[in-house]
C-alpha cells in the first residue's frame, strides 16, 4: 500500500517504460530514518525544494510525461504547466520523506471521509476488495485503517528496497496486514482468491495493468485509457464489494483518506458488463480525486498510451 520511487508499490507492470522502486542506497535510507528522529521534517522539505530541480533535469522522460499530463489533461499554459510540474515533483518528494518519517515514529494527522463504508464491510462476514491508485500516499492507509476482524492481503512490488520492505512488514504486521508479492506466475491471484473466500480483505492498485494483460477501456480525464480488468473481474466473480481508497496529502503533517463505494452494479447485466461498469466507476472516482489534487498524480509515464 514508490516513479522511480511510486506511492503505492508497483507490480510487474505491462507499462515497461516505468517501474517503481525507492531510490537511494541502503545506508542513505537508514540514515534518513535516524535523522527523522531528531530533525524537523520541514528542514528536509526545504532541501527537497532544491533537489527536485535536478531530479527533473536528470529524469527527462518523467518530466516530459508529467508536462504532457498537465498540458493535455488540464489545458494549462506553458508557465502554469512548469509550476505544476515542479509542484508535482516536490509533492512526490514530500510523500517519500513522509513515509520514512513515519518509520522513524513521526505522527501525522489523518482525517477519514466515509470511514463508515470501511467499518461496515470490516464488520460484515464476507470479504471485500480495496482499490488504490498511484496518487497520494496510499501506504499510510495500511497504518491508519485498522481491521482487527479481518486480515488484509496487500499486493506489493517484489523488487522494492529491503529496508522499505522491512519497515512495511513491521508496521503492517502490527495492523494485521500481510504483504503479497506480485509475481509472473500469477500465484498472487490464488492467494487473493483464497483470502476473499475466507472473508478477508484484498488490497491492490486499480490503475496499473500487471500480470495478466487483460484491460478495459475507460473514459478518464477526457480520453480513453486502459485500466486493469483483473481487480473488477475478481470482485464480480467472487461477488464481493469494492471500495476505492485514496490517501491525499493536505499539509505538512496532515493527510485525508477518501473512501468510496464502487457498485453495486445491475445484477441483471452480464458479468463482463458488470466488470466494465465497476472499472468505469473507479476511473470516474479517480478522476474526481485527481482533479481535486492534480499535483499528486504520480504516474510519470504516458498513461493514455
């Protein structure tokens, strides 16, 4: 629950142009956690304000992709686009720093919209699916949304840095969360299926095509984009509810968790139609969130390719 760092752990993506892993050597990341125990996070933000300029220059593909995103999807002019591109990189840097600050024991104020949707499904006997996206800082959901009644199986990118995985395991384990590495043999899908059959929770990204190449075309920010069919197929086939969950940064130490329902869909429609309806509804919810927080879109590649 990092572009070359993504907020949500990437699976083995069909988008070969961009796979996620936190940048930095092990000693650097360990030092960062140590320093956060003593130094105010705003000092790191100030340093980040200069560092992101070099990051933008070095990672030209990422820069051009997010530039195109603001120009084509939001219609920004040249100057506003430049400001938005910088703000996006800076906000992403903050999100990465916040993750390590949390590892170091720093606290964040987290407000939740529609927590009742989540609590209702947690207390019900059946399992359900939580869909995330590569916006905001979804990892904090694993530290904030507790489900003592059910175990959460969350899909993660198997190639992430060891220190990040260890810290995730430490905090996730305390919240009844088990990480499931996404693999080419698709074994993670069997784990997800069994988890839902046992009445537990499966957490996975809903905006990246991975494993199976099956996708569904959805209208998203004014153009057609491919979304993975897998999460919606799993929900329809197992007849379980879906929640979309986005964790968005709103201040130095403040986040907002947005929870919404997907469906239920027309029970008379075919399974394929219901899958497509769920996917389009998720795309619509994601679009509303991106329009609300445009600089927290962290898919740094051509999403509409």
